[in-house]
C-alpha cells in the first residue's frame, strides 16, 4: 500500500476518483481489523450515500475508509 493517499469522504471526492480511474484501497474502521487493509481494490465503479462499489465488491461507507492512491 502506498503512503501517499487521499481519504475519500464526499461524493465529489468519489467522483474525482472514479473519473481518474485511481486505485482505491479499502481499510476497516472498526472491530478487530481496525486500520487493516481489507482490499487493495481498484477504481471506484459506483457510490451512494450508503455504499461504494470498488472492484465489483460493495463496501459500506460507515464501516470502511477509502483511500485514493496518489503515488
């Protein structure tokens, strides 16, 4: 995982990541795997106020952190 990233929080940030086809890493926010990388996904495919689709998998926005890899 890259050390240079931007945490995606807003719809406009998800839109930017989707348009750039940027690599997005998914980390768990809570529980036993807190701050662990769950998936080194791929580009954002869809998003809603509730979930984000990355690499054909859906993740709940409230449960995961999404990091757009910058370098």
